[in-house]
C-alpha cells in the first residue's frame, strides 16, 4: 500500500476476483472462471466492488459516465472497441478524458482476473506535475512553450464529438508561477491550431516532455533517464484495486500477449474501472478531516488548478 500523498494506493483482497492462491500444479476449473466472468458482466453496477469503493470515497457518486458508462470492463479479446485500452497494445503515459473541461479526479481499476498465460500488461504511472517541474529545470524553453501553446484534446467517433483546447501545463497567477495542472493524453490529441513557426516550437517542446514521461532508447539522455527512474510499474493481481489521482498521475500500460493453447481460466485478463469527480472526492476527504479534528491539514498540488487547498 503506497501512501496517499504519493497519489496512488493499492486496495487488496477485493471480492469477486479470481485468486491464484494454489500451487502451480493446481488450478481451478474453466467453469469457475467462466462463471466469474458472467457474474461480473451481469452484476448491477451498484454491486461491483470498484463502484462500492469509489462511491465510498466520493460521497456516493461516480462521474464522467456519458461515453463509457458508470463502470467499464476491459477484457482480453474485446471486440468492436473504440479505445486503445481495449487492445493488447502498449499504452503511453496519459490522462483519461483530457478532452473534458474538468477531467476525472480519481480513477479506480479493479483486477478481477489476470491469468498465468497473460504475459505483460503491467500498469505504469508517473507524477506529471513532478515531471513538469523537472522539465522546467532541464529545458526551460520547452517548459515555457508548453505553458503557452494550446494543445487540442479531442474525441471524435460514433457517439462522441468533444474538443477542448488548452496548454499542457497550467501555472498559478502568483509571482511564483507554481505548476497547478498538467494535461497530457497523446491518444486523445488532434492537430494544433498554431502559426507555422510556433507550431514547430511546440512540437519540439512536446517531444522533450514525451521523452521525460515515456523514456526512450538513449540512456545518455537525461530526459529519458528521468522516465526510467521515476516510473512506477505493477502487474495487478486478482483481488487488487489500483486507485490513483487522474489529475496528477499519468498512467500507461505495457503491451501484453496470451499464450496459445492455455486454458480458458489462464487466458483471462479482466479489469473493471470507473471514475469519481475531483470536487466530490476532495469534499469527502475534507469533511473527514474536519470530523477528525484535522481540518487545517493542507492539501498540496492535487492537480485541479490550485496549488494549495486549505
């Protein structure tokens, strides 16, 4: 369990999960795995473990449901997908739903199944605001460009037509110009609307920040070394739930594959996810602090546009 101040937490031993607590020679039946899959798909959203935990943290409400529903399932072999998350491909560091004026505050991912025949698929996380601070130190010109040039965050597909332009890095208006928010989501970005000279400068700065977040081949590159050193990685086990601040922590995924010829049970990778609003979740936390006599506890840099929340 990571400390909440890290922006990430792991909740263990969640119900409705396919645990592998037996030996390598002992496996549960394919029928058990099939029944679990069916139960998760037919269960009321209110009864899903991920929904219960999220509502407990947010005062009873989930958020951002118009495109993917209150909860969404990510499974091996997903058909008719409209998001790269439903493939087996690697995913770069990103923020979910950056094309909203107010993206989701907290994301919850419950690992219901992750079979032994699934190779890879580790979830990766990096602190976007800490990375932006580092970019400011290493490449101040690139940092300044990303605070000034608006990116185009977009979702255009069947049932969706959303666009929101804004710079990748937002600063406070105080003299200190503290970093208040970072918006980064390569799969959800469209063409930028900038003059030619400014567009070239933007793309150079974008490439610098991308190396800082995702790394690359050059070990002699200080930006890539930062990504390798500060990326958090974990292959979720059945029964674990990952909870993280979507406004501050960017997340990605290693690509994965499934061994051919393995049993149905061992081929399964089934995650269930949902979101809560940053304001609802922050309100629940602040009320809890007040009830515990700790209302004066400062909440620093949560990534919602203010650097200090009293």
